[in-house]
C-alpha cells in the first residue's frame, strides 16, 4: 500500500515523500539518518541517533504497518526522531 511518510530529526532535518510500502519508508528513514550521521554529528550524537532510529525502525515494521493496513495515520517519536505514516488509497 502506498503511503506518505514524513520524518524529522530535531532540530537538524525533516522531509516527506511518497513511498510504496512500509519497507520503502523504513529504507528512506535509514538512508536519511545515515546521511545525517555522516555529515552533521559527533560520534556520540550519531550513536544516540542510531539507537533512536533503530527503535523507530522496529515500531514502523510492527505498529506502523498495522495502523497503515487499517487505513490509519500513525506517528511515533523516540528521542529526536519522529515519523508519521499516512496511507494513500
């Protein structure tokens, strides 16, 4: 199911995009977090961001997937990372 995904790593960056499915959303988040870690963070901050993103990643694949399959909007925040998934009908 296609969906709109928005994410924010506060206060560094935010974006939104259409993705084909939950796996595409997870991949988009992972790529964005990696770019932020490489370009804008100390090693300590990058490790904290990595852990927050890992938790959100797991939540997207469980709770996020279930909500989207029910046709519901889903949002989660862990640390400085926030993700919103909105199903596209």
